[in-house]
C-alpha cells in the first residue's frame, strides 16, 4: 500500500490519500490522471487493469485502489 500512496502523491501531491474517500466523485482524480495511475499500477504491481474495472468505485480511495490491485494479483 505504501508504494501505491507514493504513486498517488507523485500524481496529485496536494491530496491526503490516507483520508480522502471520494477521489473520483470529488474530482481529485480526473480521467487523464486515472490513466496515468493505471499505467503506473500495471508497471509497479505487474497486473493488467481490464477496462471493465475502470469504474469510479474502484478508484474513489487509496484503499479501494489497493483492493483492486490485490484482486488482480490474485487472479494472475
């Protein structure tokens, strides 16, 4: 999870990713940032994020993103 927080902070340094739980709904992350995030996640965690998983619920908090990563790693 620490590496995920590092990636998020590189993309959006002004957001407290430990506390914010509406990253998409609150417009902290826009579509271009999410695409960059997905690319970083795929490289760092050796997973592929399917298009069907790119929904606001999976990206609204660092915890939700981490749960997505863990789920994808288990599927490999």
